C-alpha cells in the first residue's frame, strides 16, 4: 500500500570529498510514525536528515513525499520543519515572535497567528513565557520553544536532530516523555536522529540502525533489541555477550564449548555463526538438573537497579550477567540460558579476503602495499589473485611504522575469550583481526601478516 | 612618593596629549587672525562660521558639507558591501577562505599614499573624469575591509543553524538574510559603519589624489591648501572645537551603551 507511506527514500547516496557518507539508502516511513535514525557519530544519520529537510542535495536517489519527488525543492518550499540540535532560536526575537516566525512569513491574519501560537505555547507548557527573550530561558525551555516554533506550522513531518543532546539526564528523561505525548496529540510523523540507543528504544515506533552510511537493521525497538541481525547492532543496542558459535542443526547451537537448545532454524548444519546473549538472560540456578554450565564470579558491581557481574565459565570464557541478586566474588555458580533468549546470527565473514596482484614469485600486492608470501606455484608476475587471511593470523604492532600498512582500530567487540577488531587502514581498507591483546578504539597500529598466513588463489578461474 | 610620581606621569601625559586641543578651543573665542594672539573674548568666529562669513567665504562650509556627504555615502555603501562579503567569506572553506581574508587585510596595511596614487593611476588611465564619484569610490575601497573585519567575528559567534532554521520555516534566502542574519550582525555592522565614517572624514592622501581638478575640497584638503596660502582661516578654530566636542559626546554615549550591554548580559 504505497498510500500508507508519507516518505519513501530510494537509492539515496551522498559523498563528501570522495568519502561515501550515505551508501544506497532505501526505506519508507509510514504516516504518523515515530521513526528514529540511530547510529554512532559519523554514521550518516544527520546527513540523511538534512537531505530530507533540503539543506543538502543528494548525489543520487530520490526522496518521495506522499509520492512526489522533493529532492529538487528548496527547504523553504518543503512542508517539513526541523528542530535543530542547538535549538537555533532567533536571539533578537522574543518567545512569541520566534514561534510566530513561520506563520508571519505565510502572511496569516494576526488573530489566527495569535491563536496558533498560544495553542502551541500551551502544548509545550510555556504559556507565561511569550514576552521573554530566548536568551533568558534554560536549555529545556529553549528546546520547548524550538519544538513549538516547528510544530506551529503544522508540518507533514517533523524532523528532530538530536534535540535533547544538550540537556542533562533528568531533563532529557522528562522531555522524552513530553515528546512522546506531543507526538500522540499532534499525530504528525516524527523523524528523530540520535546516537543514544536508550532514547531510541524509549521513543520510537520504528528504529533504523545505521553505521558507516548503510542501514544495518530496521525494526521495532523490541525486534532490534531481541533479534539484532549482526554484531554491530547487538553491540550498539544495549549490553550484550557476543560469542563465536556453531550451528549444529536446527534448534541446536554450540558456543562457549557447550551445546544449547535454541529456537533458530534454517542456518544449515555445522555452520559457523555469531551468538548474542543479553546479560539479563543468563540465569542463576541452585538446581543441578537445570544447570547448563558452571562458572566462577569474577567481579560484581552494583548498578542501581541490578548487579552487573562478570563470570569466568568452566570452559574459559568471560560472560557479563545482570541480576537483581548479587553473588560474591569467587562463588561457584550454576547457570542456564532459555532457548528463547539465544539470538543466532549469520557470520558476516569468516576470514579476510582481498583482491591482489602478484608482484613477483614471493610478493603480492594487497591493500595498496606489498606483502611477502611463500613461493607460489602456478602464479606468475602480474596475475590477479584472491588473498585469504584468517582473523587470528594478522599481527598488530604498537608503532604504525613497523607494519607493512598503517591503520587505526575502528571498531572492537569482545567475544568472551578474545577481541574481534576492525582495523581501518590509512588507504581505506578494512581488515578484521582476532586477538587476545587489549586495544582501544582509535589506537594507531601497524599491520603485519606472516608470509605463510597468506593463502593465494588465482582469480576468475 | 612612588604613587605621586605615577600620578604625575599620567597627568603630564594627558596634559601633553590634550594641550593642543585645549589651546585651539581657547583661541576659538578671540578674533585674532594669528593663532596665539589674544585680542579679547569674542564669539565672532562662531557667528562667522554659521552665517557663512568666514575668511574663505562659503568654501569652508562647502568643504564641511562635502566631507560629511562623502563619508555618509561611502560608509553606507561599504557597510552593505562589507557585510555581504563577510557572509560570503564566512561560508568559504579552508585555503580559499584564508586567501580571501589575507587579500582583505592588504588595503588596511597598505600606506594611504600608495592606495591614493594607485587609485589615481587607475582613474587616469582609462580617462575617467575625476571628482565626486571617484572620491566616493576610493573611500568605499578603503572602508570596506574594515566592515568585513568587524562583521566576521559576529558571524563566528552566531549559531550556524539559525539561517537554516529561517529557511526551514519558509523564509526565502533573501528574507532569511534580512529577517535573521542582519539583526544578528547589526552590532558588527554599526561598528563597521562608524569606523568607515571616521576613516573617511579623516582621509587626506587618498582624497587628494582622486579629487581631480574640478576644485572639490573636503575638510582635510581645504585645510592643507589654506595653510599653504599663508595662515589658517581663523574660523577653523571654532570648527575644530565643535568637531572635537561632538566626537567626545559620541564616545561617551557609546561607552555608556557598551557598559550597559555588558551589565545586562552579566545579569542574565
């Protein structure tokens, strides 16, 4: 039902200075929906919002509003309004004139303007503030004025660019509830941008999780939380234990060297997978019959509502558990996981694969650099090859200049007994590494690969 | 003792600075042609100045009129040009921005005499007839960079989203400029305007080279010619006294306003 979509985004792409900020974005927004674009900074969510608002033109693709392409229409002719990150109120106008700004441009009669402004002031509980200068308002009050200023024009869609980011925690929580209430009362479609996963889970009907210019997952907050499609989503939304696993057959999965029943089907038999278990879904038990594996409590911290514990399993993995009851450090505990609570995901990749070219018999060019390899039979200089490197065979060095290529730690996941890192090289290549060493996001590293770890095969045969 | 010396130093310094002005003010109340002779108290020079019976006839008054008119036109046009230029420069990025800012600074550092001679050559070369128009154009040339310089910081302080917010609420780019940008930049524009105005009134070198031969005089060129003819017209003494008092009043008002603005922003 195309009529149900107020906004339909098709094949939207945008680059800034050669860097792809948005890469073939496709999704639609239903009328009256509260949709959140969620992702870490630099994922392209703000760029996407600014394209919908009309401040940036897309390189490719279309933005359809009620079926009509609006990509070529300037922002002042789009029936959309924006609430900006730092409010962007007009400092030379008082509260009333700020809110009336859009209506005055439409040349509405004065009594109509007054009626609508007063109604909006009431909606955001700022009735007595109409003569105040905006500089004299607190952050939360300024934000209310900004929301009123946008909504007073009765836009078809309200765009909100991290509107609560500048407020303190308590105020943010209050405003979240108020925003939800305003959305309910006005019935207008809201597109909300944030990097705060909790805010997204609280507010949204639908969440669009973005990373590096691509949509990772679209779904309801419950879907996204309970059934993340990949490690990025699982790690970004809430706390999670992400572990290497193996699907034995339908409804049976192995990880942390134990076998568990689960509810996932259709992965095939004996297939490597990733497994997500939320820390609140691992249960303590006193009943040996229920116990699936044993562990020893390693640390226990009070977090307000619950305790956060790290345990070492009998098979040598570290897991995070959240529970209302604390267990003392050193306690041997029995644990089990419900089949429902095990989320099995396809592995995005099982090894690094690069396109390469033979330089000579013992050298291959991959990632824009020359690596030494074992003497290759049947491969001649200039041959195009595929180079495969296992995650654990990549060596990371403290000093960038010691490596064959230099890069930085771009993303990291703890997988219970090792770290899975994404390294972004200076030339823009991604290389994935399994390591026991501790690195931080943003660390500068040199990358080296032992000659025997590079497996080469001819391309196109 | 130390305190006394410090105070005395200050007063001597102030005395030396202001003595010439006080001297002129005192001698504006006597009729003697030669500065320094006291022939008894009289307000005759003031009367002459305002009735047009000055020594140079109406030439002095017309010079004053020219000065003010040129300054007004030049600083109005510069304020407009400079503000638009500042917005443009502000929206540029990286190297080109730095380059344009550097180019903007050159006319301010360049000695007036060089600006004057080069403008003279520029106007003479295509046989452009010199007079009022060329003087105004020349003044706009050297005033505009000062406006750019006083508007730029206001742009930097401004929330970058407010222009977009105006567009978002339905304002066309020109409406957003007048309704949102200009009110935000007004303090910078006023500073730029006042700077241009005083620079224009003050200018001698550039005016001298661009006024041509039609006998156009501003105050500075009039005084220069007058002094060379032998002795200053006595009516210049009350004129200078009045200008000085006007500037003093303006300065005091300006300071009080600024003081109040600071106090207001601290009270918030």
